[in-house]
C-alpha cells in the first residue's frame, strides 16, 4: 500500500532538508578548504599547500561522505509502531528495522536495538525517560543506521548507571551508545547524563541536525568515532573529558568534526573539540567557556561562524597525533603550550582562519600549530600569556597574516613579526586515550 506523507512526515522532511542542505554546503566548503586550505587567498594556499596535499589527499571527499541522506526522516505515520515505556517491562528490545514512537518512563532498564545490519531504525522520542543502573539507557547493538528523532515539544531524558562495563566490544560506554551510524534530529529536547563514561557515543558516524540537546558526561559529552557533523540544533555540553570528539586513528579519511550551523555551549574538563585529523567550523556559534585546549586536531580550520574560546592551555592547537611515548612525555611534562621558540620541527599540521569571528582567551598560546598558521580572513581577537615561550600566535612552520584582522592582547597587529619571540614552540597532544569502542 502506498501512503502519503502525513503532517509529521512533512515536518521531518523539512528538518532533514535543511540539515542535509547545510551539510551539503558545508561539505562543499570543507572539501575546498581541506584540499586547498585558505582558498580565498592564493598566498595562504602556497604557504600550506604542501602539507595539505601530503596529509589530506585521501580525505577530500571520502571524509565528508557521511551516512546522512535526504530521505532519512521521511516516513508515513501509518508506519509508526508505538512503544509505551513502563517499569512493568524494563527491558525493551527492538530487533527489526522500522519507525518506533516511544513515550513513558523506565526507572531502571534499557531500550536495546538489535536490528539486522542492513536495516534502518527510527526512534521517535515523544516524552521518553529511561534510566539504567547497569548499562546504557539506549544501547544500539546493531543496525545499518539509527535516527533518534525528538518530537516537537517533547522532553526526553537518558541516564546510565555508574561503574558498569559493556561486554560487547563494538558498543561504546555511554548513556546513548551506538555501534551504528547515528543521527539526531527533531525539534524536541533531550537531556543525557553519562555517569560512567560518555554521554552520546557511536563507534561510527554521528550527525546532529537539530534538537535542544543537553549532555553532562563523566568523560566525553558527544563522540563519533568516525566523524561528528553538527548542522543545526542547540547543544549544551558539560564534560569531564572532551566535549566533542572524533578519534578514529586507523582510517585516514575519518576522525574529523565539522560544524556548519547550530549553537554549541561547551564546558570541558579537557578539550572543547578534539579530532584526530581535522576540525572545521564553517558556520554557527561555538562558545567554549572552559577547556584545557579549546580546539585541537591535526588541521584546525575556521571559514565562518563565531568561535569564542577560553582555555587553560592553548586556545587552538594544530598538531599531528602523538605516539604513546610522546603522550606519556607530554603528560609528565605538563601543558603542551609552553615551547620556548626552540625551532621545533614542522610536523605538517595546519591552522587556518579565513573567515568568521574568533575570540580566544588562553593561558598559554592563543593559536598554536606544530606546522603552519595561515590567517587570511575573519576578525580574530586573542588574549594570551605572551611571555616566555608563549605567544598569541605560535607556529613551528610558516606563519602568514594576509587578509585577517588580528588584535593580540589589546594591540592591532599588521604583521606577525610584531609578536616577537615564542614562534617555534608548538605543543604536542596530551591526555589519556579514549575509552570505549
């Protein structure tokens, strides 16, 4: 039987269309920026082009090939199956693809998805509260991909227990844990409390299209091992570890974070946004009010939007992933920002700002790169220690200021030579390895 999309379907379609469009635009922008960083300036491209072609040639389009499709949120209300949560049935199992509308409360139990690997699952949270003392509140063990849709006007909450272990190596330790690609959309609200480890975590890709999402996690607030894309929504993230993280170190075209729209408010015990390969902000508002390092990745790129960072170490840090030995040395030696202008080697990483508004308040370096720095556009304001081995702008490789408006410690800067010493003291990555899959 063929059904016509109902009103709810049309709302879902509108949401995913805007999210997918934003992701598509961001992908085009990011592809250009990641393959030829600083495309708005030929000078900037010449400065960092060598590192870009060497390090990112395998990730231009592949890294931005996400699981999100235009029809992901298209369904008929006739296809929905209703699940009413209650303590009478504390473990709810979904073993087949489909669309499930979920409401009610479980005070100690789980919703577990074990669908075939070639089937998709949509979970419509419509006033759902799940608390689990012995594992994730929602555990997605298998499926092709899963969408969590927050019904408009609904309040939903997920809380996991403390001190549990997940025996399935494929499933992360988190309140919302997924072994499959995960999409979050809809205009409702979701509060997630990760008591043991992460708040929202997937071993594959994570796409956040919309929603009012609040996460409080013992470790990482939001983690997509392969990638994290944020194309809308309001995210309020509090974490003991990193607030947003992508840590796939095995695949050259994975381990990246892209923010193209939406609002992120972050308080992090470690990094605000951390990725193995690249972090790019093309739009939206990112406010990191507390962090060790605000944004850290091999390549840190800002082409638009508003980024406001407060950091106890470096504001933004571009550095290649450290080996285990380097990480141990970094942990023993304290913060990674203090270098001392020792002419350290260029590791090929890059930090590029070609647009947007960037404000940084850092205890050590404001912008720190173990490779190159290219400032070709945007409005940049930095407050940093600016003494010893620290500087508002610090690079082991070439550093250029051509087109951006830069204010450092209250002074308008027209040439990076005005910043004096501190160049060449970039810091390496630190911190413990991620837990979970």
